[in-house]
């Protein structure tokens, strides 16, 4: 120590060694795991194998839909003999109609029914769930957490538990709006109508409410308070602030619900009787029962495969279009959780 009490640090004069900053960095680089290239190659092979396993059934399905009846199960990805089974007359043999030419099978009507029911149901459940989720995220009131927990508890009820009670409710509505019912002036609502397929979406979904509430909780509350100071009401804040910022989450909800509606077989099977009202999954089951060997048909599996392609392909295209928003919404929810 010097007289002034200051420590004597070594200077860069003669006989002293100045530490080099680059030495620790080189040591860190030397400690990096080796064989990184080998690991990347193994990881690439693993991803390639999983991708092949995932995409092979879909490629096989498309290939089988383009084959004649006798070659459907030959397991060739490239058909030996090509046959277009979707439109037109694939063969001159009577009774070998294509998918869209099947008698008493309005496939185009089924596709349209699935499209508008899926879009309407997805829009309604996204909007209603967003309203409820915003209320749980923004407002502070007694019993809020208990009420939210009660909503989440409804997710524990399997669909089979509520299936019969819900059907009985719709059956009573059918009697009220029927020809001799007390509400006969109203349109027919109930069994053998398409209302049960989408009206329930007006009341939201517990899973979507939870998903959107978590997203709304991540929005800074100062934005809403500033809007309140500027004179915005609650509906204005919901429309101008919450909804635009929740766009990724809303797209996730929309894709989830339209996929659920598109592939839903049980609900149309319970409520629909008229063939013209069928959705695509129920129509595909009807084709299977008529054309499949198990239902007394001729085993025209190429038509069944073509119908399956028509059912699956729109959802693949939908996910490809909205993939960026879908991944962004899922990633955002993961970071918030």
C-alpha cells in the first residue's frame, strides 16, 4: 500500500505481463462440444424419417384415389394405371360413377354445408369466447377466480355426458317450432335442421376462453387506462385495442374450431336426417356404407379414397395459408405461460 492508502496496481511497464482478453474466449471455444456436425446430420436424418412417416399416409391416399378399383391396395405410390375418380365417367361400365356423379349423393351440397357451418361456427365461438375472456382479464369483481374456475371445470365433462341432455333440449325445441307447436310462427329449429351444429358456439368454449384470457392478460393495462382517459368505453376498448392485439390468438381459435367443425361426424349423425343437409364427414360415411364391401356395396374403395381426399385436403391448405399466424399464436401463448 502507498502512503495515500491506494493499492499499487501493476502497470504495463517492463517486467509485467498484461492479461489478454482473447485467451478466455479461446478457452470457451475449446470447451464447446465436439462432433457438432455429426449431431446435426443425425438430427437431420431423424427429422427426415419422422416427416416421411407423417406424409406417407397422405401420399398413399392421393395415389389410391387415382387408381382403378382393382389396384387400390397395391401399395404403389405411382399408379400403374391412372383413373380420375372425382368427376366425369371413369369407366364405360354402368354403375361405375365418379365421386361427384354418385346417384342420390349431393357431394357438392355436403361440401358447401361443411364450409358455411365451419366458417360461421368458428366466427361465433371466436367472438363470444373473446368477449368473455376480455371480461375475465380486464374487470376485477368478487368471485371472478371462482367463476373462471367453474368455467374451466366444464372442460372435465366428456361430450358423452352432455350428449343426451342436449339432444332432449333440441327435441323439445323441435316440438315448439313444429307445425302444431306454440312457436309455429318461427322457422323450424331443432332436430333435422342445421341449427344444432352451430348455435352452441354462441355461448363460447371453455378452452378458447382460457386461451384468449391468457393472451389478454399479457396486454399492458396502461393501454386500456389511457383509452379510458380518452373517453373510450369498454366495447370500444375491446374492439380497438384488445381484438387487434389478439389477432394471432384469434386465428388459432378460428383454425381449431373450423377444423373441429369440418371433421365433426357425431353431431350431424345425431341431428340430421335429410341427405341434402349432411355435412362432408356424414356424407363420407354414407358413401362408405353404400360403396364399401362391408355395407353390401361393390367395394369401390377408389371412390371412398377420393372422398377422403376431398375431406382432408382443404384443412391442409388452410393450415398452409395460416401457418405463420398459427405458429405465432402458439409461441406467444407458450411465452406468456
